C-alpha cells in the first residue's frame, strides 16, 4: 500500500491545539516530535545526562506532527483541511508532504474507490467499476486522476446532495474550482442544459474534459483554465464553489455579477469554525442562506439574493 506522510511544523506552545486538529484527519493516531524539554525528560525518564548530538541540535521551539494517510483517503484534502483549521486557530504552521513505500499510486488507490449513492437520484461510480443500478439512479462515471473530486469527501458529497435536490432540469451551472469536473458533469446528467467549469490547475481541466467524454456530456460542458471568475461571463442559475472558506469569502465580493435573478450559490468546503466568517461575507454581499447542511465538520450553504 502507498502512503503519504504529512509533516506539520508548529510552535511548541501550539502543539496541543495542532495535534488535536491533526487527530481529526486520521482514525489511527499521530506521531509528534517535540524536543522543547529534551534534557529534563531524558534525565527523568531514561536517567541519562549524555544526549546524542543530533538530538541536541533539534529545534526546541518547534514541534513536528507526523500524519500518515493511505491511498484510499485523499491526502490533498487532508492538507487543505489542516491548513484551514490551523489558520482559523491562528496557529503558525508549515506543511510538507512526501510519499513513502514507493508504489504505483495511480493504480493502487483505485481499489479503494467504490460506487457511492448520493441523495435520491445520483450514484457516483469509478470508471473502472460496475454499478448494480437497482434503484434506477442517474450514474456518474468518474476517473479523478490527479484532480480533486471523487465524491467520497464530505465537502463534495454535500455539494452533490444539494445539486440532486435542487436541479429540476434546464438550468445553467457554473462550477468554480472544478477539479475532476464531478459537480459540473453531475449537474448535466441530472438535467442541467449547460455547464461551465473553471480551475486554476491545467491538469484538472484536462481530467475534467476526459471525464465529460466518459459520461458523453462533452457537448454540454466547457472547462476553462483560469483563476476563479477571471474568464467567466454571463449569468447562471446555479453557481457551485467547493473550495475553502477564504476563497468563498473572496467570491462573495462579485458572485452576484454571475447569478441569474433567481439564481443560487452553493458554497462548500467550509470548515465549521469558519462558518460565521462566511456568513458575514454572504450578508455583506446581499445574499441570504436558504439551506444549510453539515457533515464531518464541514458546512455547505446554499444562498440566493436577499
């Protein structure tokens, strides 16, 4: 199995708070390097007063928290979560990642990605799996490649569930930060007549285009490489942004420029402790919340004009 090691460097004074946040990303514990009280602890526990020079050279002001994420979980989502939480708690931090146990990541992780059912109408199925569609659901076939978005993470499931609930058919949709294209493609197979997705990552745009072809909806979707709304024009009935709180707050400044008169804006990727910050930005933009859903410490808000 392939694993990613995530190393979080924080001030020793914040290690307790940071480790509590880190523990939320894995069910099997973390490993902490903290040398702030090396000499007294070594004397008390090991009864030694000679310590290896390599240990003596360790930074006494910083601790390093190690987390190991297996390939059935998306390490990049964990990094996003950690950065969001630590920033919200005003914990100065640096995050580094490395892959251990060399293996073919692109193939090994696939055995852990299985079909999932969302809402009442939708099922998300890996392109290499077969789904027993007993309930006659609308099936999205997805191959995320190196892009964000399999449908398994709480933030994506919250968005998909809301799309399943509100799409009646014939709408237009804009997906900001489209990743694998999962939201835009799902919207089309649920009945949206036209969708546009935008992502700053050119690889994500390529993967999204490929997923549109897999689902035979490429004629109804356009994916663009750009930063947020810089390449966007027109008005949309539904706008989705499954990103992070700070970006959603920034989007609130001009998202109404792209919303149809009765349009809705689905915001996901909001860590629960940042919800009030997002709500303040929503109110300032002249928007109001019409639906709120929460899962696993993440919040999704659906808003429209006041």
